[in-house]
């Protein structure tokens, strides 16, 4: 069972993607109210080697020797990956070992005002930062940042990164009705996005349980109205569960893969079926066994029953 790798999972944006987790659950610079990984347990801007380079590469080498190649390597997981000071070294390691597989980094973008962070991401193929609000009030309401983060510095970092970075930038905007979808917030966001100049803009909304009660998923029509209001090119809607288009079984150790995946974010039976490429009946058998062993539990939400670990730590 891997501790720092998870999947491969069918990503809505990146195909079949092997996740790489560079920080413990849940070390982050934000404590977003919608985060599917749960509340932030260590709110910080401190960069250090949270997970050692050798520990990551050992798991990667084992994966390369025993599993099918994914379509993407994706730095994501249960925290902010750019907090790990070795992220640039690991990106270059992947490029050396598997030069034909693209590397993506999912980041909240709050550290991009630091030159060393921008340099660390230089060799990634795609960077997917987020920006959910461009005003001080809404930023604090939705993202609950570390006290040292100012929205102006956050935005400046995204603009500087665009000027220096040779790869593709896909900017994610997470829409929460009643929080950041009013005309004032949408206008601030549009004006800021024009300055950032991302290659793509991706609207997302709630798909799994957030960290506070009462959050609502934006409907497809609501997201379409935002696109119509912005009148900008290259805006996509990415909300909705991914469906795998391949029947390849990427992992033989299904129970371990289930535990690795739901330790990062809650999943339904359908989610896990898409990830593992086996029937819902088989997935349900694994889940029933894991629940009887008190390794996992479940909660019912709008989209269905979500399974998560009893404890957030992998065993």
C-alpha cells in the first residue's frame, strides 16, 4: 500500500492520473469552506520537506516496476503541494524517468508570489491554480487564508507566474452560490482573470461534502449564466463526476487503492468504480468488509453515500 501515491484516478481534466501527495493531511495555506479533503489541521506558509524526496521516489520506482503508466502525474492530495521545498526536484525526477508522461500541479496559487516557488514549477507541463474571489472580503469568507496572505499579493503572484512560466495555466474558479456569485464578485474576478491571462478558465462547484454545513452546489444553468456574464473565451464547466473511458485495471491491490483514495477525499461507490474499473458490486463488497473492520465509515450527502476513513491517517 502506498502512503504518498494514490490512484490512478480518472480526472475530469487530466484523464487517468496518478496522484502524488507531498504534504501530510491537511497542511495548507488556506482553509476553504468547500474543501473535499476536510478542514485544514495545519494552516501555514512554512515551506519545508514535509515528505522526503527519497520517500516519494521509492514509491514511484515501485509503482513504475509493477503498474501501468498513467496518462498524467498530478501533484495534488490532501494539502498544498508547493509547501514542499522538494517539489521541483520531484518534477524533474519524473521528467527523467518518464519523459513522455506530462506533469500537472494542482495548487491554490497562494505561494506563487515567491520566486523560488515559481522556479520550482517551471518544468511542469500544466499548472492548475485556483482563484475563487478577487476581493478581500469574499476571499476571507470562502478561502479562510493564513493571516499573512493578502489578496493583492496572491493575485500578483498569479500574474508574475504567467509572465515567467512557459507551460499551460488552467485557472480554476470554484463557485459557491450565495458566497462568490454576485455581480460584484464576478466583476472583480473577470477583471483579475484578464490580468492573469490563463490559457483556460475552469468553473467548478461542490461535488463532495465541504467543511461547513449549508453549502449548495451551483447548477449547470447558474454556471452557464456566469460564462454568459463574463463573455470571455476558453471558459469551461468541469463540475460533475468523472467517467473513466478506459477498461484497463491499473491496480491489482484494490483494497489498498480504495483506502489510499478515500484517505484524501470522500468517494461514492460510483466514484470508486470509475477509479478501479471494476463493478459496483465488487466495490461494495470491499467497502462492506472495510466498514466491518471499522477502517472506514460513511455519510449520506446530496450526491449519494460518501465513504471516508475513520481516521485520516493511512494505515
